[in-house]
C-alpha cells in the first residue's frame, strides 16, 4: 500500500483533479521517477496554480520530508518547478510548487536519444565482429575471445561454432528506425 493516501475514493480523486496523462506516457514517466507517490503528488499539484510542500503534506496527511523528497525528484528531472519566497515573520523560505509537464518531452527526448546511441553502438559492434556460439548454446563470443579459448566454450567446454548474427542486426536496425520515428514525433509535439 502506498504511503500517501487521501480521504477520497480513487474515482473522486480522478474526477476532481486535472492531471490527465497523454496516452499514459506522463503517468509512466512520473511513476518511473517518483513512484506511485509521485503520481498522487503530481495530480494534487495540478489542481493548484502553485502550492507549498507543507500544504501538500497537510492535504495528504504525510510527513513533509517525504513530500519534499518526491518534489525534488520531479524537479531534478524537469517535471516540477518552484518559486522561493522568504517568510517575513520567520525568515524561512517558502517554496511554491507547480508542475512542468513540458519537461516530460525534454526528458523523454533525452532518454530516447540515449537509447538510440546505445542501439547504434551495439549495431556497430555487431557489424564489426564475427561471432561464435557454443554448440550447447551457453555463450556467444566475438572471434577474438573465441580464439583465446581455442574455440571451446569457457562454461561447458563445448565447441564454439560460427554464429550468423544477421537476424540480430536486422532487429537492431528495426529498433533504431522505431526510436528515430518516436524522436521525430516528439519534436513535432514539442514545436506545436
């Protein structure tokens, strides 16, 4: 059970709050960054122009330290922003938080770029090496490593045979094209 709970039913909470994930992507990203608690806090923040961490903690009946931890996770990923004001009575800073859902596109774009970079590096590796697989399917090794083991499996001692990685290269090319298409879609969404 989540540490954050409200006195409302899930249906009441959904009906009252304006946070609407687009194809669940917003919700998935927030959940990945800040867990279920992050979703609850994001939905709550979205109902205000801006709200303090103390108000969120009071509304959810949770310690303010937990709220701050989650807010900073969202902030570090560009999904929340704050305005800082000094309280004239206490001298302490008050932080007023808002969601920055435009940051989701930037975050997603950066993550997709990293995935694309990794896929391209893997494809380059697959294209530039010959591979050998154990006859018992224990391991697949590049030629250089297979040679070090005298073409015998380092796990079971079986014979290492030439392995055709064409299907893997095709799958990598397909994945690269799909990620490139998604990056183009994100660029179109961000500029519209």
